[in-house]
C-alpha cells in the first residue's frame, strides 16, 4: 500500500512540474514578432512618399526584469532597445514605408514597460505579457513633430509552457504596441516627406 501512495505522489509531482515553466535567471530579449499576425495583419496604409529613419530606442524600464515566474524574477539579457528598433523597422516596411538613412523624419523611442507574468498551474500554466513604448518623430532640424505612447498585451495558456512560449508572448505584446503606432494616422502622416 505504501508503494502505491509513493508512486501516486511521484506521478503527481511529475505532472505538476510539467505545468511549471523552467527558466534560468536570465532570458534573451525576444524578437518583436506578432505570432497572431494572421488574425490581425498590418494594413499597408503608408501614403506615397512615406519614409523614415529609425533612430535609437532606449531601455527606460524601471527594472531589467523581463519575466516573473511564480514570484521568481528573470532578468533581460541582450539589448531591449535594439529588439524593439528592429521590430518597428519590420512593421514600417510591412506598412509600405521606405526606411532610409538620410533625408527622412527620424523615429526614436523608449521602452517604458516590457514584461511577462507567468502563473504555473494545473492543468496549464499561463503567461500574460505587457509592453509600452514611447515614440517620438523628429524633423530635419531635430524638432519634435509627433510624440505618443503605445501599449500592447498578449497572453498564452499551455500545459507545458517553456521559455520559447514566454519569449513569443513577449514579442507579440511589443509587436502589438508597435502595430498601434503604424495604424495611427497621426503617426503615419508625419512620415510623408514634403
């Protein structure tokens, strides 16, 4: 009888540990790609002659924690700003904006928030990711033409949630924030070179 209780307890602990994501203390800054893009594609809404120069994106988060798993903090490794900068460039190209190095409005930004909260549970764990980015468009004399803040959120539930699931959910949250910028007519109008 004791053997049956031991085996039952052992199998229950394996089952519960399969629902708890295993991550180290550090995680690479995710790629900014919306894995749900098929459901909500970016519409090519750039006016003819739209172009932009992508300037630096700074990491302005109050903490370098990118994920919290059941109270344990996972720190960011790599450049958050570079990941967001690359994601915005991808979004603008998809919308029909020509990305240029010269004679174009400059887009700069600051990542204000980008983190995931992971809740291990049975039968499935859940990750909820939030992202917020401040974007500034500057003219040829560095004058501010437009300034706005955009937010995004994504979540995922899975019985065997892993690091790649958390990273893709984070990437989707930031991509959603950047899509909000690209779909903002006030933002896009500033990219028309006169």
